[in-house]
C-alpha cells in the first residue's frame, strides 16, 4: 500500500493523462465502427480533445518552468536531470515523430481509398438493382393477377369461394381474398388450410383507391414479425358488370434471403454515403487524435522521465544537502533513508560517517577547550609570575613575553613579539627607544646576543632530548636600564615535543638585584661591624696616650722641639678623631635602628630641612618647590632627615667649585599613589663609569668621604618601601629621584 501510494503521489497526473489517452483510443475505435454515433459525439469529443491537450500542455510547461527555476537555483541533481530528460526525449521523440508522419500519411491515403468513387457507384447500383428487382416482381404480380382475374371473371360472379381458391392456385400466391367495397370479406383462400382469415387486411385508403378503379401494388412488411418478412400486396377492383363492386387482394411472399440482401445493400449504401459526407471531419478527427496520441506519448514520456530521474537523483540531492550542512559546520543533520537499496546504504553510511565525525569533532572541541583552559591557566600563572618568561619558536622568533619580562627588561612587548631574536641582537636600533637610553638599548642587544649564542652552543654541544633536565643553560648578566643597573639571572632550555625535537625555546629571567644587594649589604654590614669593633677599642688609648705625652713632655721641651711635639700629637689626635668618625659611620651602617613609621607630612619635613640651609652669607643656594596638596606618608622622621641631609650635603659638595652652586628640592604627586621627591644640583654630574656603583658601600671619589652616605640613603629608601634612581648629565647636573607610597587613606 505504501509503494502504491508513493506511485500515485509521484505519477498521479501522468497516469491520469494516460487514462485520457486510452479513452481517446476507445472513442476512435467506436468512430471506426459507427459513423452515426460519430456525428452525434463529434462536438463533445472535439472539446474533450482540446481540453486534454490544454491540460497536458499546462502540465508540461509547469514541469519545464520548475526545471528552469531549479537550474537557476543550482539545485543538486538538476543538471543530470535535464541531460537525461533531453536524451530520453530525443531517443523517444525521433521514432514517435517518424511513426506519426507515416501513420498520418497512411490514414489520409486509407480514407481516400475508403471513399473511392467507384466503390460508392457500385454500392448505389447494387441498391438500385435490388429496388428494380422488387419493383419488377411487384409489376409482374399485378399483371398476372389482372390477367387471371379477367379470365375468372364469370366464376367470381357465380361461385366466388371456389374461384378465389382457383385464382390462388393459378397465381401461386400466399393467399387471396375477395372483399366487398364496404370492406366485408366475401371469400378467402390460403396455402395454410388452417388459416380462415387473411393475415393482413387492406386499409381504408386502399379501398378508397379501388373505388376509384385504381389498382394497388406494393411491397410491404408483415407487422409484428420477429424477422423482417416482406410480401407483395395486390388489390384490384373486380365485378363491374354487377350492381355491386368487389376488390380482390392477392398476397405474394418475397424470399427472406432476397429481403436480407436488399436491406444489406441498402444499409451499406446508406452508411457509405454518410461516411462520404463525414470524410473531412473524419480526417480532421483522426489527425487530431493521432496528434494527441503522439503528444501524449512524448509529454508523458518526458514527465515520466523527469519524475523517474528526480527519484533517481533524490539520494544525490539528499547527500548534497548533507554535505552542504556539514561544510557549514552542522554535524547534527541526519539524512532520511527512504529506500533500502544501494543509495539507501550510501545514505546510511553517510549518516554513520557524520555521527563519527561529530563525535570526533566534539572530542576535539572538548580537548581544545581543555587545552584553551590549560593555556589560559598557564598564561595567567606566567603573567602573575615575578620572573620574566620569554618563549620562542624553532626559528627563534619571540612568541610570548609576560609583563614581568617587560618590567625587568624595561621594554614593551610589541617591540619584540614576532621578531627574530638574532635579528634584534644585530639590529642597529630598536624602535621607539628614547635617545637618552642608548646604554639600555646596547645592553638589551648584548643580552639578546648572549641568549642566541647560548642556545647555539647548547644545540651544537648536546644531542639530548628537549625534555632532559641537563639540556639547559644558566647565566648572570648585568643589565643597564634607564634608572641604573640590574643584575639578572637567566635560565634557558628547549621546549619538549612529541618527536623528541625542540618545539621552541623558553627563557626565564629573574631580577636578583635586590637579592645581590641584600647579600652585599649583609656582607658590608658584617665587615663594618667587625671594623668598628676592632678599630674602636685602640682609638681611645691612642688618643689618651698622645694627649698625656704632650702634657708630660710639653713643659720639658722648648722652642722648636715643643712645636714639633705639639704638631705631632695634634696630628695623632686629629687622625684618631677621623678614625672615630669612620667607626661611627660603620656602626650606623651596620646597626640600623628600628624604623618607627608614623603619619608624616613629608612636605613640611622637607620644608624644615631646607630652611636649615638658608644662609644669606653663603654662596650656595638651597630652594624647595613642594606640592600645595602634599599627602601624608608613613615614614620615620629621623631616618628621612638623615636621608635628605645626606643628599643635600652631597649635592653641595658636588657643586662647591661652581661660582653659584644651587640645590633644588621638589615634591610632586604622581599616579595618585606615589609621592616623587627630586633632589637636584647644577654640578658637573656623575661620571658614567661611577653610575653603576654609587649606591654601593665604600664607593666614593671624595678625598674625605667614607663611601657610606648614598648606601645609607638607599637603605633608608628600602626601609620605607620606596625606590631611588639617579638621573645625571654634565650639562644639567645630577638628580636623585625618590618615590614613596602615599598613605592608603589619603
């Protein structure tokens, strides 16, 4: 039932047209059998024919339009549908048109031969011959009857019964009857002795004709007979010599075969005449029906072909829709399997393949998501590391650079990303680096060159896998930045890969400047503590001994000897005092007092310190420029006083040889979180070679300096969680820039 329903759904209209074709064929056969029915149904058939042709052409045009629209829309399978349809139409059209041409010619010639003039004339003559034959028989029967009646005239007058019987025998008639003019039967004779009355009685019109002395002779049929039976009726007047008049009726039978043949010839002649009359309409109707048959055959074949090819290409369209959906990324689509054939197996395999691809895609997507989560996790971890991390691909192009690396190297990531490290190491300049950071640029290029060289040496000296712990290098590097020098510790190694080859490289950079400085400070503090302990003990006895020696011998010596003694003992006492000052500096550096942080108005503190250096008679000048809205900071006032005294004192000593020494102290708020203090002088600046060690203990170029002043300054800044850097040039002098955090409540 399902297959039959699909057949009706797909080929319903085509089947209907085929039924119309069969109906037209049946009607044509009926036309050939009976021309009279054709005359009656001709108009109806013509209308049905044109309606069928119109419906057929409508369906055909509709199908062609659908094919054209599908071709424009590039529906899958439409091209092969059109090709197969055209091919099938050509294969069936050429034979059909050939048969149509021969059939049409045959019909026209056949009709012309059917309605030949000779045949029509022969049929007419045969019909006339049958009519003449019957007419002659009728005349002969009338003459014979008149002759016999004239001979038996006397008998009819005196003995009508016997005479009628004699006349019947003489005439060889079926029956003879004698009537009076008033239609009364006077005598009767029949071949059938059981028959006592005539089988047919003359009508009034015949008796009226006899009264006028006119004989009657005609061929008539027996009414009510099963088979058509004809006879010759003769009715003549007799007995004119008597006072009364009679009418004699003689019935002569006509043989049945003669009647049948005459009727057959008459019917054939009549039918042929009717067909001859309908020759033109028949030719037109046959032509129309044949044309319709051919048209139905071709169009039906085209429609069947289109539908069959579309059914054939339906799996192709289904697979095309599936592949397009898959190309768009839709792996949830499932193609319906309508037929259990090879195409059905192909679609089932396609669905199974899509299911597996979807599963694999989901697995890959899940793995990718997990990898992305892991990647984000690692990126977050790397970005929050205090160590700088740089990764490179196998071509040593920089791929990632975390914020710690940017901070440590003091460079922006966009200047290094996607750049070859070997190219950057050999480049003349790095983009967007200020001109006063030339040392930073040179140091960065030197560092990159060292990294490239380390990896090159590692690859040439080791054949171990990338994940081997021994396949790595480490080094310490002194890196120059704009604010000073950093001590970096670098560790590099190849990134592991599945094929045991390096998938790239990674460099971890740690800024160990504070660690080294802390170690140095600890070492120097220990040295200072030991020196202070070892030197301080003998200084007092030496000073007391020198003073006692001068007291004891001063009164005993005179002149130049006494002056020499005074000069030598004074020298000893002065040097001991200098040594005591140095020991006190050692003690101050080694024994840092506990820092007592409290809310402090730093600008007021600076203002008080600078006012202490206001001496109108001095040639130098100390000025301050402080923020009017100077915030509070957590600070130890005593330690900060020591810091600013050391800086101002160093600044005055640096420019004491100038005609107009000037020291400027400036305080400004930056970033709303920090207070920046500048202590600047107009001196000759700090030499380039000394900038890297000015904050180190015992680093001084002054004849009377201890080398601990700036070391103590840096230590105080570190105690207040601040930063200090130096900016110097021969033309502008030296500026020490201190950055301290502002109190959070502010």
